[in-house]
C-alpha cells in the first residue's frame, strides 16, 4: 500500500505542482520541416535543441497531469553546397520574444513516459522570419 509521508504537501484541494527544466536534442529523424523558403530548398538535415519545462501536477492521490512549456529552441539547418562546404544556418527562438507563444503548439502522446519531446514539425511558411513560423512539438509516444 502506498503511503504519503508528508501529507501536508498533498492535503490542499488545489493540488501541488513541481516544475523541472530540461534540454533535449531532436535530430533530423525526429524533425520535419515543411514549406521552407527558397534558400533552404536543398535542406539536408535539421536538428533542434529544445529547452522546456515540465510541470508535474500532484495531489493526495498521486500524479494527475504533466504540462509542458517551451523556454527556447535552437534550430540548426544544414544544406549541401557541393563542391563547397555545407551551408549551416542556425536560428534561436524564444517564445514571446521572436516567435509568438500561440505559434508553438504542444501536443501530448498517449504515453507521456518518457517525457522528453519525441518529434517536432516546423512550418516555415516559406519565410526566413521566425515570427511567421508555426511549430508543433510532441511529448511522449502514441
């Protein structure tokens, strides 16, 4: 039988919340780029470093939800420019600063454990302006 050793932390009806921050890299197999601008049409790989927070919501019965929020993302694009060296372009995104918060959609898979991001889709809307991007990031697995 499970026991709650510090019942005072769990006894409020609103529950408790624990926040944690993590950094995770999604490589090219987990990153999808759609509608790139003309200068990125020969995109070979894209990877994303995501800094995110997970908020574990708990009450006296246990964990009842996990919420996620994005703190920042670093997107790295690599294009082949044979016979020259590859072209690398990096973009840093901060929600609420250079990309509107409502243009980042967070979805949860059926199974949240493990809790790290499992895939990301970046719709560039044929623009280099990160303020026009639409990003969908999935946590957990289906």
